[in-house]
C-alpha cells in the first residue's frame, strides 16, 4: 500500500488516501498528520473522503498506533 498525493484543504492539513482506494471514489478514509502546537507530539486526523467538510476524528499518535496494531492482529 502507498499513499496518493496529498490534497491540502481549507483547514491547512495535507490529506492522503491509500492507493487501495482506487480512482472511482467510494468508501475511503483520508488521513492527515500534524504536530501538536506547543509540544513534540503528533496528532492524526481522519475523515470520510465523501464528506471532506464533515467531522474529523483526531487521535494521538499512540492511539492511532494502537488502532493500527489491533487491525493488523485481526
């Protein structure tokens, strides 16, 4: 899996989709990373590609890593 080119949105984040998403759209999760202001941690932002102006889920890098590890184990 690779990520497609980033698309910067009005929120200033560079959003990426997996190469597995295909070009026909559909059910895609987009991911953007951003250093947290004032410290050295990174936050992970997730959104539905069908609703780019909709809600965004924001996770700590640790929570994202735990989620990905759990998915890999499944």
